[in-house]
C-alpha cells in the first residue's frame, strides 16, 4: 500500500553533499511528485523538501540513504492514509 510522505532535508556544506544527495533522489525519481529547494548561501546550507508517493519500505530506503550522507539531516512525515 502506498503512502504520501514529505521528506525534509537540511544540507550543511551543500558544495560537499548536494551532488550525492541529488544522485540518490534521481535514483528514486519514479516516486518523487514534487521537490522544493531553498539555498541559504550566507549560512552555507540548503533546505530541500521532497513529496513522495510509495510503499513504506521504499520511503524508508530513500530516507535512510539520504540520512546516511555526511552533512545531511533528514526528517520524514508519512501519511496514515494509503493511496493508490
């Protein structure tokens, strides 16, 4: 059963972690419904929000891979309701 989730990520030192972050997100492109990125250049960080629709194990796999990157903090909110 698929669920809707929002993955929020803070990238500290984006010049170091943004490329691997984007590579991981691209490998899950089939589940990504929306993406918003906000650079904080003066603070040397970026905030990225991903909206995804997938099975829980796929959402957890994406979140786990992103959260394992150095300089990346990830939090996920997952809907209780399932969707088709």
